[in-house]
C-alpha cells in the first residue's frame, strides 16, 4: 500500500517536472550566435525606472499630463493597467503616454496587478496626498531580495498619516499631510520618491535627509517641478519640498535609461568591439565609465549625448562594490560580472544593495565562467573564452547579462526567462541586430 502510494507520488512529481519542462520549452527564448564583433551606433530608450515613477507622479496633478520618451515595456503596460484600475485615463502613442488623472475613482490598488509590479507600490504617496487615502497591497519580495517598504511607511507616518497593515494591504489615511523633517535609515530610491511625491501637496515644508540621489529621483523632481511643485536639492542627500495646494498638467520628456546604456557599453567591451551608444547622459554613468576605463576600455564622447567605447587589446579584472548612487549601481552588477569573466586576472564583485542578486553566476558558470560565490561576493577568475549554452535569466538584469555573455561566447546561446528581460528592455534584439549581432527571438507557441 505504502509502496503504491509512494510510486504514485513519485509519478506525480515526475509528471509535474515534465510539465514544468514542457511549459519552459513553450516559453519564448533568444537564440544568440556569439563570437561576432559588433559595430555601429545604437540608441538608448527612456529610463524604465523613471517612467514608472513618473506615471504614479501624474496622480498628483489635477490636469492631464503627457510623458514622452516612454520605453515600450511590459512593466509600463502593467503600470498603465494599475492606473486605469484607479480610474485614470491612459492613452498610449509611440513612446508617448497621455495620462488624465482628473477623475480618480478608486484609491485602492488591486493585488493581482501590484504583485506583478513592485514599483506600483510607489503610488501610495501621490494617492494619499491627492485623495486623502490609499490602500495598496504590500508588493512582497522577488528573486533578488525581500524588498521591504518600512521606510516609505515610516515617512508617511511622520507626515501625519495614519498607516496600518491589514490583510496584506497598507492602508494610509490623512486629510492633509503635514511637512516633516524625515531622516531615512537607508537612501532608498522608492522611499525617497514616495515621500517626495507625498510632500509636494503637504502643508508646509518637508526635509528628506539621507535621501537617494539617483538620476531617476532627480527626473521625478524635475517632472513634479514642471507641474508646479517646489523642490530643491534633488540629486543631493537632502531634499527640501515646500507643499503647494495643487499641481497642474505638464508635458515632460523622460531621461535616457542609464542601465540600458551600460548594457550596450558592456556588450561593446565583452565582444571587443568599438560601438557608439547614443541618446545617453554620460554624467549618469560615472561609476560605470570609471570601471570600464580601469578594465582597459577608452570611452570617447564625440558629442555630449553619446559615448564611443574602444576596448583595449588586453582587458583586466577589477574589483567592484555596488552602492547607492553615485556609487556603482546594483542594476549594472550582473552585466559587469559577465564582462569580468572574460577579463584577464581576478576580480571581486560585492553586492551590498540586495541580499540575493547573484543568480546569474551559476548560469555564467554553465557557459564556462570561473566564478565562486562567497557570501555576497562573486570571486571571478578570468577565462579566455565562454562557450554558448542554454541559460535562464533569473531576474531582469541577470537576463541582460546572459544576452551580453551570449554575444561573446563561442557557439550558440539560448536565453530563457524573457518575461524578465521584456520588463526592462525595449526591443533589445532589434537594437543588437542593428549593431551586427546574430540574435533571434524564437516563440515556439507562435510557430505551431
Ligand atoms: N529597502 C529597505 N526598506 C525599505 C526600502 C528599501 O530595507 O523601506 C532596501 C531594499 O530591500 C534593498 C535596498 O533598500 O535592499 C534598496 O532598495 P530601494 O528602495 O533603493 O530600491 P527600489 O526603489 O525598490 C529601485 C529600482 C531598482 C533598483 C533600486 C536600487 C525602480 C522601479 N526600481 O528599486 O531597479 O535596483 O532602485 O537602485 O525604480 C531594476 O531595474 O532591475 C531594479 C531592480
């Protein structure tokens, strides 16, 4: 009896893993024939992490807003669905979004949508400031870490909001938020954005101390200022916001995506190719440029919004530690681990921002990289070449690192897990093909 039931449970485990494997086989994937040099120019899209937060920022306005240079991404579509569920009008054009927040009908965001897009939690600040209440489900963790939101919540409480968590949802109420001096325990990007947005419509002055300094925070401040907000100090660790009674509509262009720019620069370096990455802001890439130079690449600015990468004959390993901006960005860590795996000598890459962001290492090892993980360190010993393999991207930036590694690897690499990649890269394969890469998207279901 017991043997029988064990057999049947084994069978069902086998059946389960078979159907999981079948489901995986049916997912779209990228096929890359690596080892070919790249050449030419490539254009960077608007910044995903700016676009997402600016979309929530539009909730603050009493009039329609227009955003341009919006990347075409799965995450942007999801944020559009969340805003639609709140009663916001959304009209989408090519890289343009018209957002009409005049008639918000709901202050409660649906769990099914928020759980798919962590950034949608950032709507809590503007909803609360404009509507006096917000109910947003806790987004939960993801592949790279637990990603709590207590800094957002503590800050809103310090601004006079009543905030409590019930049944997995954060409930926040405040007839009128009040300005406050808020010290953040960590310069969280999202918490800085949440509190800065909330403060724009609060009574009196808010000072955010130990604020995040990322370019996306500055972009949000500029967007809010274009709607009439009074914000000073964005881009430093102290931001001062004087509340105003209302914000008007605006027409605003999103900054270029510095992480996408770094993706193409590392693609140039790893394939030892001279390419030009255009429509970027070099000042947003200071840490990446410094590391690429230390590795042995020249970065030449032929015009103010472009960088040409010229890899040297010998590329050497360097050590990197991820930090809040202007330190080396965690979102570029996986890309540089891929690059360093093909640089001479040893490198140590330390991830300090997230507790679990080295998921790309086992995949790179499958391609022949020599990397050991010790705690939050990736200890890399450069190898002369990688060999193409089937690999899976475990999160957005890990997927991009697989693509970059596949461009350099000998033979064919198949990258699975494209639902991650498509969250943050606007048509990456077409852009890489324009640089001469041999890369195809295979959609097994579409072919049937
Ligand atoms: N943290 C807390 N408590 C909080 C908030 C954050 O402990 O209340 C911790 C997080 O768990 C994490 C660290 O602080 O360990 C940094 O988190 P942060 O809040 O700065 O990140 P975020 O706002 O959630 C944004 C980007 C991320 C990027 C980080 C860091 C968006 C939509 N996302 O996330 O982007 O990694 O800043 O620069 O803006 C990506 O694009 O792939 C991505 C993950």
